[in-house]
């Protein structure tokens, strides 16, 4: 049965007139009449949802009712697009509790902002929290990097972000809307009546984010940024500081394994302090130890003390372990115009064969100086890219 006759059958079964259904659902009586007579073949999926709610349809009847609205231009299930959660995520219990308490507040547009300095673990926290909440959002979990603080790259515009998000939920328009306001209206319409979690990572400023927010309750947007989003209306802030000492030690121990740190508590504490208690720096230092069976924690701590202290020291000491070819490519990629790159672009930047470039890139991934979010593509963390840029230009030739 097509949508019109099915709507009429459900309405009559409910004992409602078109005017009564219009008043209950918010869909105009004229639209209901056009739908029932077939003069309008099908409604938008959001309208079908509110009609189903007004008719109080059961699970199976509702599914059949909504299935009759399917067309290629209407929203579909968004799917799961979150990055993977870190298996060794530690700490942040208070911040996670705050986010969970906010989640339990009903009837509100949920917007959470996560801010803090570079390297403090904003993305890791937000991804972990998003995975923790994902079961509450059956219509999809979305992720987009807004590149607000990516060196050498302009932040993603609101219009481009909206286009990407609409594509992910299957609601991309056939024509390009002329204004951001129209993009934003389409996005709000696509979210209406749905439960979707959206992670907007690395935002530049509130103005970049506002057009991406839902207009109705049901969905949850988590925003990360190095800047505080204090002017973002109705948002709940979560500010991340460096890890406390216990969590920093726990992170280090989880990465290297308990057998490598047994009886060396003071040395571990020294290492994480030299890393500024920053998760990123701790990961770099711990990974160095993990892949050097002959080292002790004391040796690692002494190595850091003999070199530059703090985060810069961790990065510098890691780079000093590179051979000349690895260091040359690392530094050249720091000046690459894009934040991510593949084997051919890296080979072109260094004027080396692709096979050599791929081997060197994989070496840099092993050193945790590059990340590989998907096979064949490589990306810097912002702090590591800054460090690559800061290396002496003459050392790469």
C-alpha cells in the first residue's frame, strides 16, 4: 500500500479527522489531504515520523508506515563514523560523569564543548565519551574534523561541514543552497525527530559551530576546541587539564605493560613529569620504551633529563633516534601544504621513489611521529607537525 491510503487507513482506525490529526501532529490539514489523495506522493521522513507519533502506531505498523516514504533524497540511517576508541584510555572520571549527567537531562538540545590545550587529549576524551553514549543514538554517530587548529590548513567552513554532514545522513540536496542559513535549515530538518550523536572535532570558534547545531531535542553534539566556547548558547563546557599524577602513571604503565615498570614507581613518576603530564607526550615516551627491550624506565628518564625537558624534549629525543632519511622526510612533511598525505605525495615532496617513501612513512608511524587513521594515509598530530616545522631547515638537505 502506498503512503496516502495507508495514512488514511491509520487515521480512520484512530477515529481522527484530518483537522484533529493536524492539530496533534503539527502537519497542516491541507498537507494531510494532499497526501491521502495522492496529489503529494509522500511526505518528508520527518513529517512521517510526527504523523506516526500522533497516530500512536505500534513498532511493526510504524516501521511499515515509514518504509513507504523511502526515496533516494530522504534521510536514511547515518551509520557509525566515529574513530576507534583507545584501548588504554585512562582517567577523566569526573568529566565523564559530568557529561553523563548532562545526557540524562531530557527535553533539551544537548551541546557539550570540550576545551583544553593542545596535546591534553581532547579528541581522545570526546571519542571515548561518544563511544560510551553511542547506544543511546540509534540513528547514527557522526564525526567530522573541522581543522580549526591544523597548521597550514584553513578551518573547514560551516557550509562545507554542513554539506558533509548532510551527505553522511543521506540528506544531501540536489542543488547547492546559496547561503549557510539554508544549509543549516536543511541540517536541522534532517535531525528533527532523530537521535544522532555528532562529534565536531578541532573547532576554530563558535561561529564555525553554530550553524551545525540541531534545532530540536533528541540529538547530541560534542565539540572539541583549543578555545573555550563560552558564547555558544546552551552548551555545557568540559575543560580538560593535564592528567593527574596517578592517571598519568596509569597511562604510561598501560602502554608499556606492568612487567616493564615493576619496582620503578619513582622513575615512572619522573618520566610523566618530564612529559608535562600531557597524554600525547606520555604516549610518545612510553612507546619509545615499549619498543626498546634493553632500556629501563630509569634510562628513559635520564635520557629525557639529558635532553630538552618537557614535551619538546620528548619530541626532540624521539626525532634524534631517526636516521638521516627518516629525519629528512619528517621535516619535509612538516612543511607539506596539507595536514594529511599519501605515499605518492610524500614521495614527490622528498623526490624519492614511492617504495622508499612508503617504507620511511611506516618507520615514522612506528616511531609515533605520524599517525595512520586509515590504510595508505598519514597525518601529523598538531604538536608534532609544529615540531617538524621548527627543525632546522638545513638539516633536511
